C-alpha cells in the first residue's frame, strides 16, 4: 500500500510540476491543481497509513492521528480558493492581454515596451 | 485581561474588514472614516503591545483555551511587537495616501487592505508553523487582489507571475510543514524547538530537507536570487498605496527566517544547527550584486526603486547568514529604515509619474514637473537615505551591518555593499538629473499635485531618514534587547509550553 500511495504522490507531483512549467495559463492552472492534490495526499499520509484504524480516539483497533486530517481540510479549502482565483485571473489575463501566454503575446509586448513600459498612467490603465 | 490584547492586531483588522465589506454606500467617505477608526485603534494597540513587552515578558494567547502543543497559540515577544508596530505605521501611511482617491478606483480597497494587515500581523504573532502558512495565505490573497487594484494590462501581467509563483510556494510550504509533522510529531514552534534536540540519526535527513524547503519558501517571499524575478515587475506595477504596504511583505520573509532559524534551528539544535547560514549568506551577497546591476540598468524609476528593495533585502539576508547576535541586531535596526524609505520613494515616484504626463516614470527627458522643488527634495532625501549617504538613516544602518562582518565575510560584504552603493549613487543621480533638470521650460498642467494627504504620507515616511539618526541610540538599544531575547529561546519555549525546557542549559 505504501508503495502505491507514494508512487501516486510522486507521479502527481511530477505531472504537476511539468504542467506548471508550461507557457500557457490553462496548463499552469491544471498543474497547480495536480500539485495541490499531491500535497494534500502527502499531508494526509503524515499521520501514517493504516488500514482499519478508527478516526476517533479510544477504539479497539487503535486510532489514527487526527491532526493531519485537520491540516488537510484547511489546505483543501485554501487550495480551492487559490485555484478559483487563479482561474479567474487567467480568464481576465486572456481578455486584457489578448493571449493566454504567461508573458502576454510576444509581438504586442515588444510594441508596448516602446510606448509605455509600465502603463502607470491611470487614466489609460484603468480602462475595462 | 491584558493578554487578550495579543490577538487584537489580528482581530481588529478582521472586524473592520468585515464592517467595510458591509458598507456599500457609493460615497467613499464612510469607508474612509471606518478605515481611519480601525487604523487608529490598531496604532493604539500596537503601541500598547510594544510597552507590554519592554520588560522582556513573553505573552502567549491560547485560542479557545486549547493548550499547546495541540491548540493554536499566539506569542508576543519583543520581536513580534516590533514588527507589528512597523506594519501598523506603514499601514496608516498607506491608508492616508489611498484616501486621496486611489481607494475609489476599484472595489473593496479598504476591506482588502485590512485583510492584508491581518495576515501580516498574524504572521508576526503566530507560534505555530501551520498557522504561519495560513496567515501567509491570508496576506497573499489580499495582496493578489490589491496588486490588481484599478486594473491595467501590466498589473494583470505582473499579477499573473506573482500569483502563480506564490501558489507554487504554498505547496512547498505545506510539504515542508507536513514533513516536519511527520518526523517530529508537532507543528508548534516551541515544541519543535524541544523536539529537534532529540532528533535521531535516521530522522535528521528528513528534518534537514524540510527545513531547507521551508527556507526556499521564505526566500521566495524575501525575493532572494534566484527566486527574485517576480519582485521588480510586481512592485513597480502596484498602485502607490499598495506598493507602500508591499514594502513590508519582503520583511515578513526576513522575520520568518529570523524566527525559525533562531528558535527551531538555532544553537541548541545539535547537528542541524546553523546549516542555513551558508545558504543565506551566499544568496544574500548574490542578490545585492544582481540588485545593484538592476538599479544600474533600469529604464524606469519605479523599477529602479524595486531593485533598490532587492539590494536591501540582500543586505539583510546576507547579514542573517553571518549568524552572530550583533548582525541580527543590525538587521533589525536596518529593517524599519529600508521599509519606510522604500515605501516613501514609491509614493514620490508615483507623484512624479503623474505630473510628467506621457513620460510617466521613465527616465527620459520630458516636461517640467508641477512641483519640482518639493518632489526634488523628497527624492533627494529618500535616495540618499536608501543608498546610505550621511547624515541620513541608511548610513548608520549600513555601517552597523558592515561592522558586524568578520574575516573573509567582511571582505565580501564590504566590497559588494560599497560597490552596490556606488552603482546606485551613479544611476540614481542620473535618474534624478534627467527627471528634474533635463526638463523643458513649460511645466505640465495636468496631473495631481501632492496635497496634505498624499504629500503628508510621503513626507511622514521619508522623515524616518532623519528620525532614525536622531533616535539611533534608543532604537539600537531596543534591537539589542530583541536579539538578547531571541538568543535565549529557552524562555520562549517556557512561556509557550509552561515548563522549564530541557534545552535551557544548551542555550547559554
């Protein structure tokens, strides 16, 4: 069981990191989700893996450590929120930059450097 | 009764953030009033906390009376109180600046701002690694939204990089925290400090790996080479008031490094003690070098200030890497100086950008500013202070750091820091000359003037350049007290766990 469990975490992490290193936003978001799954599984296993153990203290078969489950719950909630936020940001970036490339579209950004490298003029920057 | 105040720097911003979200009126005045009341209360609390810790008492607050190491615990020692007052003062200045109209350019500015302060203060006060993660997430998600405040292409672009890097770092943080829990069986920092002294040979590798991963996460927050690429773009793109509060975000990383690597992996940790120092030292020195080159090559004033931030965090982390009590004290002396001055410079840069019309903050010949003397003076003071030219604050702070270096470290640190100062001086003079002197005759007619709010915030922040030299002795005496407390982690452990710890003897 341990071997399968750790292999799962390892493969998920590897896929997650590979996807996160891509250039487009959607694969990056997917990679982040995979990475979050792997992290949650990893945290979960920190209470040691046992079959048939009870979740509550005082059962005959012995109980598992409840703390990792609590940590995982927190991590899952935060992970969901972050993924949702990044997804929205990616859609927004697609609209703002006209491309889903992480650095904006190449051609446009070069043109942009000539005119206004930061677009700090709020009268133009604030348009939506 | 007094010990309930320990949670106030977290509870107050949360309360006011919720009130601010309920306040939906179109006019921003009521939100500003609420935010003003909240900030004033926080200032009162922060000063009280500072007074409470003066005699060296370590206050703890157990949430829901759950006793550590199982419950969540907040710990207020001198270092936490010092950091909380710095972040609160900075928050007040940013609030003042934002209330001139920047807050109305997007939605929920003040509420997000209070959440940001809550996360920052929580990170300083928590006594638990997992809660450090939670508060990091709170301050990060508020900062994601604040960075995008009032929109724009470049902010979206910078925000995208910033968010993705930090989400990845959060995963690593969780893995590190999980590994620590899996090997040592606790996440409470005081308990970790005790447990780490009994690490067996087999566990040592895992604990070291976790500690190094934790360090990588903190170094990303601090923006140390090679994890610094997000900083210049994000900070330069942030609106002025947000850039002010971002000035303390890198210091949250510095604080976490200082806390974790003195308390948990400090002198008493046996075989794993001090393994972090070499990494911090090399990373710090390399960051100073890269930051100085960045300052030299920036085409834009705001990017230039961002690289100056890199130079200053590099200096602090290198000094942390020297690992002596004196160098920690010097870092804590340097910290408020660099935080406030960088924040002030961002405000000056934004004002310059507004008054120059199309040229913005780019370092090119352009029209005259509307307030050349006021802005010129502020730029002059801020630049000389951040670079460390006497009589301003930077000179004392830098000298304090430089004098704590010994041996080969002195040679490297003196060389790199002084060369970076020279490069900075050359490029900041070039920028100042171009912006203020190589200007046309006709002043621009558009662009906001500095008024009592915006100018007041900038002047208040930059006045630190003179205040620190004036009150250098009390400040350095206080930083020495802080470090004396850090050097004896036994007291911290005793305050949290309520027992005389076994590592007491090993400390002295």
